[in-house]
């Protein structure tokens, strides 16, 4: 994962789509900077993620589907932004074959009690 330069950074969607997750990670790590982590998530057939210790935003880059957060369902389309609080059970329950989302982790880690 790379640190952006002081002058800014640009990550093209094509580059994110070509990136692959590292071992033991479901999303491709794109950038890390001062408490903010950017990843790209494009699951195949099923979403296997578990709750995370930090708050996260999903910015839908392409595709459609439904995100379930603590049994509440959020239908989404390309361009939508979805928020998931730290430690919340969540997963994409349905999504199109072309689904891909930017994932932005931020804030202080929370630990399960």
C-alpha cells in the first residue's frame, strides 16, 4: 500500500479494478494516509467480510445491489455512498457481476467487548 505524496494523489478506477487483494485481505489495498485507508472491493459471487474495527464508507464505483447492515437493507446503484459504523455486522447480500466499490476506513479503531 502506498502513501500519497504531499501534493495529492490520483487513483484511476482502471488501476483499482486491476489491483488484487494481498493474502488474507478481501479488498485491494490502494492507499494509506494519516488514519485513512483506501481499498477497492470487488467480491466474486459472495461477500465474506466480517465486522471491522473502524468506521467505513463504501463509494459504489460500478454495479448495483443491496448492503445489509445489522439486518437493515440498503439498495444501491453506481455513485451511491454507504456508511457502516465500526463493529457492525454487514455484507453485500446481492450485487451485480460488475460490482466494485471504493472502501474508505477512517476514525479510531473500536474493539469488541
